[in-house]
């Protein structure tokens, strides 16, 4: 015997179905509130409708870790973080190198890496890491214990094309996020 509640437009009704024709019919569920009630002729626990007002839950947030290789004070990281914050249902957490780490590739520092909660010169609130872009991702995931749905690295102040991607700290931060099991993207800017 399967018992379920079917709810539409805030009203719920019981739906019953039998997987076997030998199951005895059930009796009506008493009009009570509280924990599950046992229907006497079947002995099967039957859910009881709640008299509580249905609540709506907020949509789940998409958590995005934003980092870069130009440092937490760069205009590129401020631009992308502010654009992402403007999206509905998005939580942005900024964890980036304290200073410019361009060209550091996927270098990581040996041992623990320091970080500090800051409000950067560009107005961003986040964490400044005393290390490379890959260190910043590791601090976010291992020390701050963040579980982002996405890692976004950038916006880099110059192009990362061709062989540049081998040396790019921006690309390396995205790769580090991916190595640690999180979808990631690196963003660079080409200008004339």
C-alpha cells in the first residue's frame, strides 16, 4: 500500500494506491494533528495533514568564489564581482592574492598561507591572501572551508592567449579550482 499527499495550490489530499489486490481497504484518517497516525485495519502508518501554514523557502543561492592574479585591489576583480553580485540568487565570496601575482602560473606556497579579511581599495570586501592565485583558491577551500558552486578567476588586465595560458595566474586559479572538484572559468580582457 502506498500513501502519499498530493498538494496543489496549498491544498493537500491523500492519494492511496495498492500494489497488491490482496491489501484490505483503509479507513479514513482521523482529523488530528501531530505525528503519523496508524490506521487500525491495516497497521500502516499514514501521514496526517498539517494545519500549519505552508511556508515558501528562498531559492538556493549559487555560491561563486571569485579570485584573480592581479590582486584584490584590481579593477578587473571588482568589475566581475560586482556584476555577479547583481544577479538574483548569487552569493559572491572574494578570495584573492593581496598583491599582483601575474605570471606565477600554478605555483603554490609550501606550508600554511596567511590571509586577512579586508575591504580593498576598490570597495570589495573579501580575503587577501599572502600568496599566489592557486594559494588563494586553496585558502578558500581548505582554510575558509568554502564550498563554491563555481570558481571564477579574473578579469585579468591583459589577454591570456596561446602560450600565455601556461604562465597565467588567472588561468591557474581556475585550474586549481577544477583540480579540487569545482567547475571553474578564467576571464581575461583583450584591449587595443
